[in-house]
C-alpha cells in the first residue's frame, strides 16, 4: 500500500476530487496553506494499493494545471530586510506537488 500526498491548487480541487471518486479511490481532502505564497491550497491524502498508484498519478496530472501567480510586494514593516520584495513577482505554481510514501501499517478501527 502507498500513501499519496498531493498539494494542488484550490481551483482544481473539486474536479480532481470528482475524478478520483469516479475511479473509486478513497480520499481525504485537507485545506492547506502554501508556505511561500501564504495562500490557500488543497492537499489530498490518498491511500491505495501499489498497483493503483500510477492510475491515481495519471488522474492528478489530467486534472491539475500550473498557473502563474503574482506575489504582492512585501512591506519592510512586517519583517526583516531580507524578506523585503519591493515589486510584484510572478511565480509559476505547479499543477501538483506529489509525494508517494510506503505505508507500513493501515488500520481502521
Ligand atoms: P469519506 O471518504 O467521506 O468516507 C466515509 C465512509 O464512506 C467510509 O468510512 C466508507 O465506509 C464509505 N466509503 C468511502 N468511499 C467509499 C467507496 N468508494 N465505496 C463504498 N463506500 C465508501 P471509512 O472507510 O471509515 O473512512 C472514513 C474517512 O477516512 C473517509 O471519509 C476518508 O476521509 C478517510 N479515508 C478512509 N480510507 C482512506 C484512504 N485509503 N485514503 C485516504 N483517506 C481515507
Ligand atoms: P507555496 O509554498 O505557496 O509556493 C507556491 C509557488 O511559489 C511554488 O509552486 C514555487 O513556484 C514558488 N516558490 C515556493 N517557494 C519558493 C522559494 N523559496 N523561492 C522562489 N519561489 C518559490 P510549486 O513549487 O508548484 O508549489 C506549490 C505548493 O506546493 C507550495 O505552495 C507548497 O504548498 C507545496 N509544496 C511544493 N513543494 C513542496 C515541498 N517540497 N514540501 C511541501 N510542500 C511543497
């Protein structure tokens, strides 16, 4: 068994959830916050058999897309001078950041 952790953009999360459910994956969806942009994203926890991992990854790829997002200028008031960004910067936020972990034990009580 593997545990898939997938951080995706909020805009893609409902479509991805529906697609995973359509394929009978068991899923838990968490509202999360990206450390860099400090804005909301969504993390999916998917526990599945090894042979279904590739299918889950394909569904994630098919339903998530990358987008450019502007990072607002950061005021020097709020932090130290190192984190000061005087102008908006565009970053490309990926469609999905995915970790696949081995599951040592799985219980349902
Ligand atoms: P839910 O996905 O909302 O599922 C609630 C209950 O509905 C499940 O209870 C199960 O009895 C049933 N169920 C879910 N998916 C089903 C399906 N495809 N076909 C038939 N019945 C289904 P639990 O199995 O005790 O799970 C409780 C919650 O634990 C789940 O809420 C989900 O958030 C999480 N979960 C369970 N297994 C998971 C897994 N393999 N990966 C990630 N999250 C899991
Ligand atoms: P955020 O941390 O809000 O990052 C959003 C985007 O900002 C990133 O997109 C990346 O393009 C850029 N970025 C992040 N940190 C940066 C830095 N130190 N310098 C310059 N640019 C930076 P993605 O890489 O596609 O990541 C999207 C979200 O996935 C992240 O949101 C974070 O929540 C999660 N993530 C990405 N890599 C991760 C990791 N190794 N561990 C845990 N979460 C991760």
